[in-house]
C-alpha cells in the first residue's frame, strides 16, 4: 500500500506550546529550589523545556490529528490519529472530483452515483498533488471491472 501523509506543523506547535511552557515552569521551579538562580547551567537546563514539551505535544498530535491516506489499486483507507475515518474500495465509486471547503482547502470527493453518496479524502492534510492524485484515482475508477467467476465442481461420469 502507498501512503500519503504530512506533518501539520501549525497543529503540532499548537499541541506542543502548552507543554513547552509547563516544562519550562517546572524546570524553573526545580532550579530555584536547588539554589541555581543564574549562570549558563540555568539556561542550559531551561533549554531542555523545548524538546520535552515538543515530545509530549507530538505524542498527542499523532494520537489525535495526524492524517494518512493509504491506498493501492483496489482499496483506500483514511486514518486520523489512532482511528480509521474512512475506508472503501475504488470499485464502489463511479466519479471523482476535487473540491474546496470554505477555507480553500482541497479534498478529493468520490461519488457512488451522480446525486448519491460521496466520500471526501482530505488531500490538504497530506503531501499529495491534488490534480495528479485525482487523475490516478480517475484511472482506477474507469478501469474495466473484471468479474470473478465462481466455479462450481462438476461430477465426472
């Protein structure tokens, strides 16, 4: 299966910044209680707040908001965080288009019928080039569908 994904830096920094501040505050209180009030050791120890806070923010980001689109020639699956949001088979859909939401973000919309059900794949959360991916999906949808024959055993006489 191929995977399309991208780290959403603004969202990651939104998750990380409170933890950076909390870890800096905790380190500052610890240093004050130990009697370290000045010097390069204090700055070095306070600098550790960034990787500590970033690590906690990254863990939460990966569990809640990180998006991946996994696909092959038959199926697709969209993961957001630790859960599956959408999955399906390309053969269930007949048309594809690129849509923009109210914020100008691109998604790929798969239609089961002209006015029927549809599924949106959030391309703006991945590294996908929308037009190229739409063309690829269109080629998957327009491929002739092969029927699988169910062979029945025959008794020889």
